[in-house]
C-alpha cells in the first residue's frame, strides 16, 4: 500500500462541498473507467481500490465527518477499515455499491462460485382504477439463467473444468503489506480464473464458458389493491441466476398513472363538481364519477361554492389493510359568462328583488376549503 495517501476528494475529482449525488456520480464514472476487468491503465487496479475506498468513506456521513475533521488519521483512530474488495465483474461492483445491475445479464467474467445472482428492476404502469381494484400484469424482461448445455460449469459437455493452479481452487489471492498505519491483509480475486477457482480449457459453445445464457421471461405480477405510485413489488428468486448460489430477486417498480378526473390524497380521492349558479340556488340531482362508477348526488337548494360532500368508503383501498379511504367532492359554482339581453334583464330584475336575507351562507368559504384539504 502506498505510504502517501491522496486526498479522497481529489481521488474522486469532486469539490469538498459535493453532495451525495455528485460523489456517487464521480465514483460511478471512475469505476467504469478503472475497473481491472475493462481498463487498459497499467495501475488501474490500484487506482480503482483507491477510488472505491474514497467512495466508501465519503458516501457515509459518519466516516465523511471524521475524514473532514481529522483526515486519514482520524479514520484510522476511528476504527475504519476499508472493505476488502473481491469483485469479479463490473456488474458485481454496481450491485454492491448501488444495489442495481446496470449491465444486465452475463456481464464480463465468470461469476463467483456459490455467489447469489444479481437483482433486477423492471417497471410497469397501471391506471388509478387498476390500482384501486388490484390487477395482474404480465411483465417481460431478460434474465441470466444457468446454461442448459453445460449446466453452469462453462465447460464443453464431456470435458471438465480444471482446478486453477494459481489459487489452488480458492479463487482468491492474499497478500500482506506493511505501512505506517500497520499491517494490511489484502484479498484479491484470482486474475487467472476470475474467482471461480476453476479454469475451463474447452469452453461450452452455447455460453462461451460463462455458464449462463440470457433468456426472455414473462412473469405475471399481482399488483395489490391500494398500491401507491413508485412502490416496488419484490419477486424472490426471479432475478439473475447465481453461479451455484440462489437466484437474485426481481423488483417491479409500479407507476400509477394520474386520472384526469381525480386527485389522490393518500387513500382518499378528491374531485370537483361544476354546478351552475341556478342549480346551486335551486338544488339539483347530479351524477358524479367515482372509482366505482357514476353516483347520484343530491344537492340541496342554496349549496355554496366550496361545499364538500364526503362519500365514505369510496376512496382507495388501504394497501394490505382493511377498508377504503373517502371520496371528497368539492362543489364549484359556475357563473354565466355570456348573457343575452333577455337573460341580463332577468338577472337585473332578480337583483332588484334580492334583499339581505337572500344571501346568507352559514359557513365561511375558508372553512369549507379547510374541510376539503384536511
Ligand atoms: Zn454453457
Ligand atoms: Zn485461480
């Protein structure tokens, strides 16, 4: 390990005041550039470890705070130890640091033996009405599966992988180095076998030795009633196959499309109802759209703008719970904007006849608004 350690901000190429996102972006860019599996730089591996360590420290508020105040020594006394990296492919890096598999199936070298497969994320969009009732949705995606020809060994049928002579089958190489901060034991993935501990001399023709092939798969995803926009559904074991270990999980990110007729407020639904000035004054029976279809609403004479009518149990179902929210209908009184001479005459006549008693709301408009947005 180098005895002069570079400043972590300098390593990542960010300002000292950089936020979480900038730090993540900077490391992601460096990781792509420097990962030993893909980089041509002669010192790529050392620089990659340096970047990974810088990211590990700066991405957590606690270690970043220590480093900002006391530098490298502060971390040492604080008991911080950088993670010993044992990555075999770029895909692994990203799933460790970012919880995602950006390269999809079959990225790069052979997967670790016994390693769990990567998780996958797919997205789907449903209507608000579907979110209210629950819906089963087919979701198609590409996934890495164990190669059927070689059953995952990567070796051509009839041949066998041989034990890697460099690491004697362990898949790892260890080295001990000393520095002013003490002794460091570094574990490194064996570069000859990529960590699998085995060398394939005649690779399987179908998967070219990877042990995995990409398959198109469709699963029926059950979206439960009451789901909110942006929630994820986990399907255990439907992600990428592992190399000997279990498969990763599939996450389905559900988008709930907005419905032009409704506003969603948690489990409640809000809508507005336009009534004419005369309907509001005289009373009316009107049809309003709800999640359950059209519903008749009786408005009494003298209904004021902003009046809220609560339809209990007509909102969204409670996710994984009981009952439903409410649907609040807010009355909007519309006033004529174009009058014929005759209509104008009638309204002027009405105004002459109106007295103090004609207009007497029993609740202020503001109180009504409060009721709508509680
Ligand atoms: Zn194969
Ligand atoms: Zn090896």
